[in-house]
């Protein structure tokens, strides 16, 4: 189709939609002249899914003995009028059920009014339950109400809402038309509920807390923040990039196990894996280390997969991911060496060699980067995308881990891990740095990097250092990306598929 043909098709479509909207507005004006067009006095007593579950095995004779009136409300998704009888598909928040509307079963004139109602209108009906000759569970309403007039026509029923950008921008229409979209967000809710139950279960007993979303100093992650302003205080504020430093203040205060399911904001690019605001589970555990975190995370994700999918093997983008097997654990160095066997041990901590390797692979580097940062850039380019099944990558360089505890045997690395599944980072955890002097020095290094032009480097947080000077017990902490986890367990290719309202550029 040529560009002109596409333009003409779009123009015709818009003109047709405007015509239908005008017709519906005219109908609405007629309703307003007779009665309240948007009443709020109909009360459903039943949901579609509950009716299907309750009467799944009941035949016509059994249903005839049910002496109840069922009131159901929802959106009219299909309507087939056949003289004195009509078959209507009504969709509520749980599913859909059929109304069999008969003229002789309604009050005088109501059937004629009903025939003027449109697909998309929200209606309510009360009546008995029965099965049609074809065996479909249905409600036969003796009362029928128009509760909300739909002025805009729904997308054509056979293709639904297929334009990806429109689905994200008009999520309300997407949820009306696409059962899979509704399912994704039900699964997301179920996952978060499971995580809360897991964290608070006997033997773990983490305490759910809330920490500020506006910070005077951005911290807790190396990320560029969003900047805002508090007018009354004339104070520059930052939307949080992570709750980490506040949660660790609580550990100092004696709350030994805390977690928060939080919204974070990072001023970064948008992609299939990144949204400027996203949801994390972040938790801190006194008297534990990063190995304890890996054990807990493995148990959580295995149970979560079982809870929401019914098994531990999950299909994602055509590949099978096994959450049932023990998660592999391998250091950054060994992972790079595994996929680049030509590199010797000494090469992995030689800046010149690493810089040359990055250049050969067309990986961007900065002159100020040391061996640790260069090693991680090489890891990102050569390893990350190859990690399909769950694997903990451990022993991250100290240079890229400003809040992590140094390893006792090798100060060049920290007791830190990241969990990768299907080539993407899902979790980041480490034994926390609780030495205030070491932490202050690392903050100063971050400030130097910021002064050199690194917009994602951390600020110096003097109050956090003061908190550490009161003494923080040995602690382990972790963040798990909820959005990416939902992507994995619902086989969703883009983060926008699992966010109800993903970031979109404003419409022209």
C-alpha cells in the first residue's frame, strides 16, 4: 500500500468513527430527554467467572431447580437480535457471560429501547440462570438497564486492538478488547501478593516498610535522577532512583529485616527492557551475607514460577527456562573467560588488554575507566545475552560496586551478585558495606567521577555516613525487578506489556 493509500484509508476510518460517534451522541440526547442517562442504582450480586465455576457441571434440569435471581453488570461486547429474542455477550471484570434477552420477558417498550443500545454500552441485567439448547450457560434477564452509554465504537471485533502503540497509549481499550492483556495484569497482581506472603512467612518475617520517594540527595544506585522542586522550602529534590540508603538506615535503627515494593525513577532511555519508572522489590537482612540472599532468591523464584504458571519450566520467547534446577553460580571473571577462552587470567585485570578487547568488539570506553569498569563492559558485550537459564554472576569489581562489601580475600572484587535470566538482569544483591570510613571514601570516588562528567555517579550522603558511624550490623541487601520478572513469567516481549501505563511521548 502506498503512502497516499494509507493516508486515504486513515482518513476514511476517522470519518467513519466520527459518524458513529455523532449517531451515539444523538441517541444519548434522546435518553437524557427521558431519564437519567448515567444511573448509579444497579447493584450486581454475581460475577461471570463465579457463575461459570459454580454451575460448570449442572445440566438444564438441575439449573431449573435453582431458585435465585442473578444480577450481572458489564460491557456489551456482542449483540445478535433475532426478532423477539437477542443474544448478548456481557463482559465484566472476571470474564463474560451470555444474556438471552426476550421481548416477552421484559416490561413494555424496554425491548425496543434495548435494540437501540450499542456494542460497548455498559448494561446490567437480573434474571434466572439456565442453559441454551447449545449448552451455553446464560442469564435470562427480567430486568435490563442501560448504565453507561459508550460514545466511541470499540475496535472491530475480529481483529481487536492490534496496533501496539495504541494498546499502550489507550490501555483502557486494550483491556476491554484483549483477554491476554487482562490476564497479564492479573498475574502481576498474583505475583506481588505471593512475594509479600513469601517475605512475611514464619521463619523469614520481613517487615514491609515505606520510604520517601522524594530525596534531597539522590542515592542508592548509579543512575541519573529526575529533578523536581519543593516550592515552599525552595529546595531542589530528586525522585528516588532507589530506596537503598533509607532502608539501610532502618537496619541501623534495629529493624533487622525490612522490605519495600517500591516505584523507582531513573532518567534514562526507553526500550523494551527500560521504563523511566519501574517497580522493585528491595529488602535488607541483618546478620546475613550475599550467599544467604542467593539461597532465598532461588527459593522465591522457584515458588513464584510454580504459583503463577503451575510448573517450574517456563517458555519465554520460544525458549524453555528451567526454574526447577539449581541456579548456576559463576564469577564475572570466570564468565568472561568461559565465553572468551583466548583471554588469560592476567588479561582480565590489565587495563590495556581490556581496552583493546573492547575496541576490537566496538565497545565504547572512557579514558577514566579502570580495570573493573572495563571488565564489566566486556562482560555486558560478550556474556550477558547468552545467559538463558537462571544464573548468579558473582564477585563484581569494587570499582562498579560503591555500596558493596569488599571480598575478604580479594579487595578488587566485592561480595556481590546479579541474577540473569534470558539474557537480562533480574536481581542485584550484595553483602552491604558497613564500614563508614570505607563507604565515605567510595562516596568521594563517586563524586570525583561525577565531577569528571559521569551523570550517573552518586552524590556524597553525609547523613548516611553518620548513620553508619552509629554501627550497622553485618547485612545483606537485594533488589529484584518486578517488571522484568512479570515479563518472564507471562512471556511478554516488552516491559510496556506489563506496565498498565508505560511511558509514551505525548500525542501530537
